[in-house]
């Protein structure tokens, strides 16, 4: 079987998907990855499903044009809005999305009370409703959209005082109702892990689906004969529709890596390379 040198494509509204990228890099070190942060439109959470679907479909077209052999949507909001239609549009292309990890939370809770932190659009989507209906029978599911938390994380204040205030407002009422498991239903939220852990204490399980997503990607690459050559050194290409220099700083802060970030732009609803835009190191 001939190894595939084509990249994996991944996109999020901003830096949240870097939590999944981190897991992908650990699981699949040989793979090239193109990561697209749509920071011109961040946050996706308060936007409607139709608007987020439009952004997602345009980004998917761009990533496919870049040669993507598989697309990961490391964004719960975009997955809620666009995973099903994208799979219908590209039936031959493996597409992996995020779903709130209600199933493992429901399986492991001892108190029968699970908290889900996600965005409004995630909660409104059919995917979330389906997961709760299928896997959370007999379990009390509490939910909070943590308004403003994504913006704090995008600004580099994932564990700052305002983020803590937002998380305390969400988590303390859940703890009072006996919650023993928290689902991180937005890929931004694992970057506030330390603050969440400090609020809920050591006895509450935190569920981050990123490692499971990485394993699923590995499985699909193997099944489709799409894996890179073993021992190859995979590279990550970073694109943003926002401020490339700011994105570079977030990557350094969140992943501890120095990165080249390319600026791209939106024109008539499509993604385009920005002309005469310096790359930021």
C-alpha cells in the first residue's frame, strides 16, 4: 500500500481546535496537518446554525482544494451545524466531527448527575439532542453555555480572573446538585482545564474527547489506505482569517511551539489567500 503524503485538514472558529490538534500530533506524528482558524468570525457559539454551516462548507472547500485527504472538525459548534451536510456533500471523504462526550460521562457517573459545558449553537443542534436521548437515559444532564469564555481563551486569558468568574457561575450550581462528571463540550474549554479542576476539585471527572477523536482519525486513515509513511516527520501548517501575529502568540502560549501562521481572507463567502500578506513567525 502506497503511503499518502496528502495532509489532514482541520478547522475551528479559533484556537479551541488546537486542543484536538495536540492530540492528533501525539497520535499521528507522521501526518501533515493544515489547521484553519476562522478568527474573522470567532466565536461561532452565539451564531446560528445556518451561518456556521455556511462558514464550515466554505472552509471545507478550501481545505479540499489544499489536498486534504480527511477533514477533522475540532469544533463542537461547527460539527453541530455542518457535520451531517458535509458528509452528504463529500461521501467519499472521511470527515470526523466532535460530539459532546455525554456517552462516556453517563457511563461513568456514580451520582447520576452530569454537567455539560458547551456553546449555545451546540446545545441547539440535532447532534447534541441525539446524543443525550441515546445515551443519557436515567441521568440528569445539566448544561451551561459559559458566555464569554471562548472570547477569554482567544484573548490568551484561559485561566484568568474573568474566565474563573464565568466558570464558577456555571459549575458551582451544578456541584450543588451533585454533579460528579463534567463534559468539556467545546474544544476551547480544555485550555481552561486548570481553573475548572480547581473549581470542581479532584473528585469530579473531566471528560475531554480529543484523544478519542485522534484515535478515530488514525483508524479511518488506516482503513482507507490514507496513512502517511511510518517514520515520516509530519508538519503543521497554520492558517487564520484573523490576526496572524496574534494567532502565533496563542499557539506559543497554548502548545509551547513557535509556528508560521499564514493569513487568509474571506471574499464573497469563499476563503482566499491574502495577497501581499507576510507570514508571521
